[in-house]
């Protein structure tokens, strides 16, 4: 018995929902950043599921590009988070909302 497309889409929807709820509820920048990455991975799972269902590699190629951009985004995002922590000594979103040095 092989998994159906709907199972992958349901898992992707659950992961994306967890990510959205995490971004809305969490106040820590690192936790929010991880939830955004979780949302990106949920979308990647959807692309791969549809690519496999339609027997087309274009979805998998798009996932490769998205993962490359996400890696660059993670490097830049972590650099910004480290800079905010060094200046504010806190990773709370409310402390960094003004962004005045």
C-alpha cells in the first residue's frame, strides 16, 4: 500500500499550520525563524508530492531552488539575529521592533 497524494497534502497542511501558529504565538526570534523554515519545508513537501503524482521533475527542481534560497536566507537571517542580540542583549521580538541603534 503506497501513500496517497492526499496524505502528503494533509501532512504539508499540518506542518504549515504549525509554522503559522508558531510565528503568530512565539515571541522569540529564533523560534519564529524556525517556524518560517517549517513553513518553507511544508511547501517543499507539497511541490515534491505533486511532482511525484504528475511524474514531472519540474517540481523537484523548483524545490532545489527554494532550498538554495532558504539556505542563503538562513545565513542572512541568523546574521541579523546575532547583530540584534549583540546590540539589544535580548531575542524578544518586542525589544527589536524599534530597530534603532
